[in-house]
């Protein structure tokens, strides 16, 4: 059972932000300090990616562990309103997969990082982006 009233829960849910989250800001700052220039929250691309490196056609999403279903099948279900949350998170997972397919079809390389992954080891996330850039450079050079 929910400890909050309906109005309190509504107010809490309203304040959950979809962009400029702490993990997203951490990753963006780290990428900027590594010399990587990007665009943020590009509305014209499917899924409104958090970070877009247009020069190399690389897109980075920072996915919240709860909202995007990290370890969804092995986790204990949500305490209240199981049916609603299960359906919502499953729909989010499906939408993420569809966005990945659309972006891959348009020639983009898609990277997704979990918020906990960024908080725990941001250096490996930045390294993964740098490796993707080097890979894209190689393919651009090779194809020219």
C-alpha cells in the first residue's frame, strides 16, 4: 500500500525529470572534458537522445535503472500497483528497442548507459564513447 496520498504521489511524480538528470550531467561533463563535442536532447531524432555526437553519427542514451527496466526480470516487483508498473516498464523497454532499430536503420551508432553504471564507473563509459568514435573514424576513413 502507498504511504502517500494521491495528491502527494502526483506531486512527487511531477518532479521526476526526463532530461538533465544527475547521471546525464556527469557523463556530459566528463565527455566535454575529454574534448568530445555534442548536442543534447535532439528533438528531431527518434527517442530524443540525451547526447548526440553528430560528427560521428553516435547517439548516447542515459537510461534510468527503474524506468528503463534494468534487471527487470530478476528484480522483485514494485510494492504497489504491480500491473500498472510492469506494463509501463515493459512498454518502455519495447520503445527503447524500437528507437534503437530506427536509429540503426538511419545509420546511427547507439550507445546506452545505465545511470548506476555512470555513477559507479564513469571512466569506462567515457572510454566506451571514445572507442566508438575511433571505430567510426576508422570506418569513415576506410569507406572514403
